[in-house]
């Protein structure tokens, strides 16, 4: 199955591809952009996530601990643990869950 990026509307600085129900591995797949004015605030939910940093640098908070992340880094986020991402410049990343 092919989902063309041109067919997936942007929602602010996010593009979420409709993968739920079309396969059994992922609940969601999103390409996100975080900026100083658009942080990805701390939140908690069920289900693990993977964050892959495509471009830029940011500070990730996971379970109350902060880590600097950069292009090429992969974060594995456990279910139920608070997490978020903030940056002082633009960062592009992929969220898989």
C-alpha cells in the first residue's frame, strides 16, 4: 500500500499518515516539526514510541530527565512515561508508535 505525502494534509507543523488499521505494527506515523514557538509539550500516554531526529537539535525530556538529541539520534520512549521535546531552533523528526 502506498500513502502519498501529497495526499496527507499538514496539520500545523505536523503530517500524520493514516496507518492505524492498515497494518498491525504501528498505531501512528508522523513527521513533525518542533520550533521554539511550537514545542512538543510534556505528555503521557499508553504505548511505546520511537522518535527519530531527521534534522536539527533539541532537548528531549523523558521521565523527568533531559537529554540533548541531534540528527541521526533515535529515542525509544516507554509506555506511560512522560516525554516531550523543545528546541531553540527548528527540528524535524519522525514519531512512530
